[in-house]
C-alpha cells in the first residue's frame, strides 16, 4: 500500500545574547557547573524575571527574515511541570500569543523545484538546566543538576506539517540553520546544543486530507540523525499499521547507536502543562520604532543572494547555491570575484580546491589558511600567464600549508611559466630528436601521440612551459 | 517612648534626647518581655539591630540623616533579608537564608531604619487569622483569645502592642488592611506596582503588593515615602512619579466626594461595626466631605474570583519549593517522585496545600476556560465597576472587615467562613487599587477599621484623608491593656 509521509518540525535555536533571557547571568558555553546561574536562574524565593531586550531584537530579526507577522503584543506564559533541572517548576515560554506569527521558508527539492514550507509561529522561551548522570562527576547512582544553561534564550520555530519526506525535513532544517546564522541570531552550534530539532511524524493514504496519528521524536541534534530518525519512524508506522496495529500519539526518542526510535511517554501520561500568562511579566509590546531598528541592518538573505549571484556573476544555480551556504563563504567569494574580476574562476576555485581543503581539515571558511586576498592573488597570476593551471594547484597547496602568498610561493619555488619561445623550441627540438619512432607514428596519422610529446615537454620544463605555446610549436615542428 | 510618633522619635534622635541604640534597646527589651504573649516575631535581630543602630547614631552625629535614620522597624517575614532567616511562615523555608535583600528592605535600610526582626505571618501569606503559620498563631493584643487577622498578623500585633513603631506588610486580598483593622492600627496597601516586589516571596503575583502598618497615617507616610517607586528588577513595578506623602498629609479635604457602596453595607455586616463606620463617615462630613451612595454591582463576585486567581498563581509560584535546591527536604527519599511528594507534603501546611490543589485544578486542561479564564473576565468587570465609580466620587469608604476580631480556632475548620472575612478587601487587589484601613471607634472593646479605596496612585489622598480624621479623633492612639 502507498502512504504519504507528513512531517512538521519544531526547532529550538539558542539566541546569541551575552546574558540570559530573564537575568544578567552570562550564557557562555562550557563553564564549570552552576557557575553561570544567578539567584533568578536558581529560582530562589522572591526573585523576578526581567526580559532581555536583545533576545526580543533577535526574534524580531528572524520574523522579518521569514516574512512573518511580528506581534505588536505578545504574552509570556508559564509552562508548569516538575523536573530537577527546571528550577522554578515552570518554564517561561510563549503560548497563545507568540512574538512571531505565520511565515515561510523556501527549500529546493531534488528535481530543482522550489517548495514553500509554512512556519506556523516562532516564540521566545527560556532553556532548562541539565541533569548530569556521569558517575565520575556526581558519584555512583547520583544525579547532579547543572543550571548554567537554565534561562538561556531560545527561539522555538514551529513549521506547518508541510514536509513530505525525511529529505525535505533535512532541507528545511538546513535552511533554517542557514538563516539563523545569516542574520546573526544564533551560532547554530549543534554539538553545543544551540540548534535542536523535534520531528512530528505521521503517515496517511495519499489523497486523504485528515492527518494520521502523529508521534514526536524529541531532541535531534544533527541533520543526519534527523533524517535517519524520521526514516525509521515512517517505516515503523507503516509496518505497524499494515500489520493491523494502532498507532498511539506519543513522544519518542531516537537512539543513534541502534538507529531506532523508542517510546518515551504516551499522550495519557503526558504532563498537563497548565499554561497561563506569567503575572511577573507584562505583555511584550513592540512598536514600529523598535521593529525598524531591530531589522534595519538585516543582511541580504540567502535566497536573494543566490538569485543575485546567478544574475550578477553569471554563476550556475548550483554554484550560486553552494557559495551562498553561509554568509562568510558568500563574502569570501565576492571578495575574490571583485579583486580578480573573474567570478567564474573564483567560483571554480572556491567550489573546488578550497572546499576540498576545508572539508578535509574539517574547518569553516573563517578559519581558512588561504584568505580571499591570497586566492585572488593566485587567480591573478593564473590570468596574467605567470603560472599555468597545473602549477596553480601546486601554489594553492603551498599557500594552504602556510608558505606565503602566491607571489612568494612562485618566486621562492621558481614556478614562473616559461614563455620564451626560443627556450621552448630548444626543448621541443631535443625531444623530437630523442623520439624518432613517435615522430614516425604521428606523421603516419596517429594523432594520439601528440599528447605524449606535450607530456614530455611539460616534464622537461617541470610543468612551467606555457601550454598554449607548447601546442603551437609542437604542431608546427611535427608537421614539418 | 513607645507611644511617640515617628516624627517625634526622629526629632528626639536629632536632639540626642536618646540615641538610636537606646531606642532600639528599648524596643528589643519590649519584644523580649511582651512578645511571649503575642508570638508576633519569628526572628529578632538583636545584635544586628544594635549594630545598625550604632551606624545610625554615627550618621545622626554627622548630620547626614533622613526622617527614618535610627528609627526601629520590623519586616514581615516574607521579605528576603540578606544573611538573616526568611521563613515566609513556613516549615519549607525554616532554614532559608537569602543571599539578597528585598528592594524594600534595601530602601528602608538605606534610609537609616533599623530592623528589629521579622514578623510572624500566615504561611506564604495564605490566611486571614495568622493561624496557618508554621511558627504558631499570633494573638490579638486587644484580646489574646482572639486572632490578629492575617496574613500580616505579626506586623499588625507588633505595631498595636508597641513592639515596633511601624512594620512592613504585604496584601494579596486584604493581608495588610484586615489585620490592621482587627488590631486597631493604620495599614495601607498601595496601588499594584507602586512598591517593588523584588525579594518579596510571591503568593499571587498579580495581586501581591507591599505596604505599611503603623499607628498613624503620618507614620505610614514616612515609610511609604522611602518604599514607593520604580524598580528595574520588577517588571510589574510602576514607572510613575512618587509624590511626597508626608507633605500631602494636611491637604484640605473640603468638597471631597466620598462614595459608599451599598454592597458593603448589606447582610453579613456586624451591626456594631456598621455603627462605628457610620460615625466615622459623619466625622468626614463634618470635615467638609460630600457623601453619596454608589454601587459596585460585581463586588459580590470578588471572593469567588479571588479564590480562583490567587490559588492558580500560587500553585505555580510555589512549584519551586521541591526539595531539590534549597528549603525543606524529606528524609531518605526513595526516588525523585517520593522526594517531591514528601518534601512538599511535609514542608507545606494544610491551607497552602489546599490552595495549591485548587490552583492546579483551575488551570488544568478542560477546566481552564471555565475557571481561570472566566475569573479573569469577571476580574475585569470588577475593575470596571471601580472605574465607573471614580467618575462620580473621589474615594470609596466602607468597613474593612464585616466583624471585629474573632476567637482563635473559630474558623479554622471552615475555610469558606474564613475566606469571607476578606469580602470587602479583595476587590481592591483584583482591581489593583490603593486602599487604607483606619482605626475608628471600637465595637464592644475591639478595634474596627474604616477602609478607604482610592483611584490608581492616589496613596497621598488616602493618607491625607486618614490623617485628617486622626487629627480630630483619638482612636488610633489607644493602646491595648498590658501593652501601654
């Protein structure tokens, strides 16, 4: 039987503020447990929350970036439940009136078509702390609580159930990830938990309007796990229904080691969160001035940038899309293109050598040993004929290993191209003289032997002979 | 000494008739000698009080002083005091020592006031008789078989018995005004947001407001001058200019329009209390005020609305007391759930548990709309009643409580009867309005309080009205037998 997969994602992205959403404690990652939690984060008696305006500014930027309505009045609510890492016994979140309303995100499908994914809402909330079970840290059979993360600002971005495959879900999640980093509201660091995803998954017969019973897979912190978890869950649901079973609405966890999802709690066991407006915080009012200031310096967004790269630089859709993956990469490209006046060449080098080197070293563009200026310098030497394409790759490698810029490498290694036709002719004469058999073959019509001669010349010149000149002179001499 | 007003004490300190250390020692000695009959203090500061009195004396010598420099006061044990136990009347916080001062504690200390100690209260401010305290009930100085009212019962009893010149209190549904009325002292609950809630342990955040209990409106004005004002640490605190309350005390009240809500003079009002209130209102007429009857049609709904809204907020506010980080923890918990259940069952008293249960219920899925949401709508109607009333009159007067102080234990088994004691006070909290209770002629030897409710931020007007009345009457000066 055929089934249609229906997926909606909830993404928790940590906002890049210096201090917490309701207190002045710092948000830096990795400090000693409980050293970045103040009286407010600890939920001591009598303390009160005060909203961090920076978190609001960042949420507003996101809303604008997905062309969503920004609520002029939104309300913080308390989500009540007991857990040791939740100091107040409730989490301050937004429930009925979120700060960001309906918006959209576009993803590119495998066949190149663009699909619009609805964003239902995005709301501000505080993160909880962490429970520590490591015996080395807290002792055998003990659980420790680290409240450093408690009160860290989060933006929860909720999508419509518009995603139809694990691949679409990943494309959407990547797009949101790209967006939050573009507009500078989150570092998006997945290892540190700055970008966590919950997937709501259900299946239904194609053509059916009504949604099937859904399960929610919690806390996925990599795109690969997101894809695999959904894949597994869809297969599990199909098998269960086709074998006559009944799905229960429940929360599940993905076990990456076993590559499976497991039930955590069912709807019946679920907490009744007893949401109600937080009486410690006034409704959040956003006026036109705040909105304008918060969004006035929004950078060019990825979709617009991609379009522009395509139109302005004549890049292929693929290259335009690749080079706009991150703002840093796009800026790098534009710097090289501007400096050299050779956007296509710049795109090729960045998409080829540079990306390969970055991937191999597992580093980001910002940490690249070869700066945009250095790559531009290399391309210029290639353009003005100082070096050949082949030598250029060698120069790139030397730059990557820290041997200086292109000119320094070319000079110190003597890699300038040989363009003196007299010198090239002399080399060719010697080679022709040394290989009479191959000359015979060529003259008998075996065109392929030409390549042998080119190879010999390049070998003799250690790759430095100008290839165009080599071709011309060789052809002339062999024909003679 | 203990019968002097704050203005007189301040003048004496300045003239060095006695030092702040002597004054403080005098009050500490009275507490030591007399409080065993009242149980109005949970903790007495002793040495710490004398140390701050010494600092006040130094300031007095240097001349760098305000009206409260060297004046002893007491704080309700709901205000956090850095390094000094803050119990909130609960076993849950019996060992809790806050690492910070409440804003009010900080402000009054900065003004030079000397903290004598922390006063007894209903557990987490939930009660109208001070009988829910983990530290035992407080008795009424006028009759020690009777309750002092609550939840600021310790503050009211201590002020009435002259164990301190003035004390702070908090008022969520009448917790300053009702004990002030029952103990014969002056108690003001300012507009919601007028005084910061930072460091004041929350009961019901949208209703809680700090205020003062003192023997006179003038004494209260001296404290409120220091307490009122915006605090960036409390998002609900009002950024509205604070007038000088002492300056406004003597303002003329001729021509002022006083409204008497007919709903506050109906069935359930004790006839003795009614007679005293009518006498007081006649006094205002003699002072030139104009009296008219008004209606607050939704006021009968205020008690049921309050007992939805306040428990709802309290059920969430008190969730932090879970035995995990601080406060009471049960012995040998078997697992996490056991830790939660027993710590809270053993750490909280019956009334607190009852309200947590009610609050949890009214916020639950399927009940939220019928209870919490409906209550919020009615709350708005109650506020609208007042808005309309203040288009016709300047202030509203009536009894603070339907009866005088009732005997200890009389209502402990009947929560609804207990709750009805706040029938006249709750509406001001629901609407967020300022209100004051002023002692008038006692009924059968027990104090009676006149409640005056004003429009938003009209505290100066309320203190002024109370002061003008106290200028021509002596009820507020009467001391209970044995505490003169």
